[in-house]
C-alpha cells in the first residue's frame, strides 16, 4: 500500500503541473493571436492563465521561449498529420505517383477540413501562424525551423509529379499556396464584408473545397510544359 501511495502522489503533482503548463500555453496562444508578440507581456499571460508570474517564467524562461513553445506544440501535430496524409496518397497512387490535386489535398485537408476549425485553441494557433508567416522578423526563422522539414517532403512530391517543371516556378507555386493558406488562417473577416455576408472567413471547409482546385490550376499553369 505504501508503494502505491508513493507512486500516486508524484503522479498527482505531475498532473497538476501539466495542467498549469497547458493553461499558460493556451492563455499565451490566445493573447499572441490577438495582440501579436510585442503586444503581450508575461504578466498578461500569467493573469489570463491564473497562475503566478514566477511559474510562467519557470516553465518557459522568457516570452520568446513561451512563444516558441506555443508554435512547436501544435506544429508537431500538424506536421505528423500532413506527412501521414502525404504518405497515404503516395501509397494509394502506386507507381505512377499521386496527382497534383492529391498532393495539395494532403497538404491542405489536415489543416482546413480536419475538425481543427471547431476548436478555439486551433483557431488561435492558425491566426498566430498567419502572423508569423507574414512577419519579416519571425517568418523566415520560425517557419523554417518548425515547418520546412515537412515542406521539403511535399516539394519532393511536387517535383516528381511535375518532372519537367522549372524549379523556380515550383517554389513560387508553393509560395502562393502558402500565402493563400495563411490569409485564410488570419480570419480577418474582410471577405465577409466584401461578399456582403455571402462568404464567411471562418468557414475553413468551404475554403478547402475551393483552394485545392484553385492551387492545382496555378501549379499546372506555371509548371507544366506546353
């Protein structure tokens, strides 16, 4: 009995520690998504998470450490999901390899049509990624660090699907796809106003349904030989 109690007590403490750490990450994610990196302080995060300021600093060291931890937490999930989707479409395609549409679908569907849009935390994360991807300060550094290994695997797939493509055109095509995706993530509401309410920027599934054929046509126009 003593052994069980001895094992149970640290586990309970560990659970409480993890829950507090997750609260800090969730609070910071929401604040950074709304106010940007410079508009958030560690004190604001601690107050929103309802923890001591010292605890937030203990877990993450600095605001930049916290910011990086937020990006990494969900990046790992997204990268695994995307790469699994890419592997699946490649296996299903057989020796001929997947189509451009299938590769783009593997890239976009895990983000736009996977149920993430229904979760407030994921919506905050997507908005934050949109900020980072458009930031001269963070875009090249952080997106490269967390997403480029995954992106390179997709680029390899595009190169195989379009063997005669001009390499520059392939990378520009990826760049334009990434831009369309992050604008959708930003959820600015502009398309809602422009369409007089016909279109909702929060409707990621509707965006996904249209983005796959739109992006595929762009890849083909730029990359396929006449």
